[in-house]
C-alpha cells in the first residue's frame, strides 16, 4: 500500500541523504542539516517528546511528519529497526512531504 513512500525512503538511504535513528537525527538537527524528520507512530512517547524538544532547539525550523509505517515496516527498507529518520536533502524532503500528503488524502481500497 505504501510502496511509493517506501521507495522514496529507500532512495534517500541509497543516496546517503538520511540519518537513521534518534542520535544521528538529533545530530543532523543540531547541525542544521535536517530538512525533514519522519517518525513511526510506534515510537515511545518519551522519545517523541525528546525529539520534539530537539527539533525546537535546532538551528533551523524543521517539520516532523508521522509516517503511516511502523518501525518493523521501515526496517525492511532501512536494513535496521528504527522509528526516526532525518532527511538531509531538501528535494527528497519535498518529495516525501508530497507523498505523505497523498497517502493521508487517499482512501485505501483493498
């Protein structure tokens, strides 16, 4: 169902334009390199709260979007289990924003 979204995340990974996990994403935020932060819905509330704090403390304004994908679903593309991704490329971040908006606004017919 979310193959286009997973495909874009895979492109980010292959291009080396993604920070995977809390610590790498926090470092990217602190350095002002994160263009977008993506989170899985099943990260812990404490982790989400700490991430929101880091986003607000970051060098530049960065949007956080909750993905419709769990950490287990993301692990198939990422090669490791993670629920936080920081996209480091503006163009790829824009493409992911558009795709997540499409996923939210479409109805699943299955």
